C-alpha cells in the first residue's frame, strides 16, 4: 500500500481522525495538545495518527488535504481544519453538534 492509500484508509477508518505530532497521551506540540484536549473534553472517541512516527504521511498529507499545518482533524472523511479552527468551533458551540451528527449512525 502506498502512502496516499494509507492516508485515505486512515481518514475513512474512523468517524474522527486527528493527525497530530505525538500521541494523545504525549502530544509533541502545543497545538496537538490543545486539539486532543478539546476532543477529550467533548467525550467523543477519535483515532489519532502520529505524523512524527510516520514521516511519509507528514510529507504527503498536506498535499492531499490542501492544509499545510498540523494537527489536521477529519470528521466523517472531511477535513475540518487545524487547532485554531477546532478551538473556534468549540468556543462557538459548533463542534459538539457536528460530532453528535457524526456519531448518530
């Protein structure tokens, strides 16, 4: 499986997928830590991919998603954005309804 196929499979594997630096238990940057904190606070499960342990994904994902930075959050296969957008959506009360909808089915 090539890297592009692997990325596509990761994005489809779960309802929420976060490509982060590090792991949820040990994020390696503040933006990744904040994003994980938001999702843990909302109580919805998510799958994470450590881009530091997967340099091929780190190199190719920005070309696929057209988003240059990490973390990258996907909900139901669709890019939501990075830390700033997720944080803003959470503060404005938009993130929780999006997750509720994603986990209905």
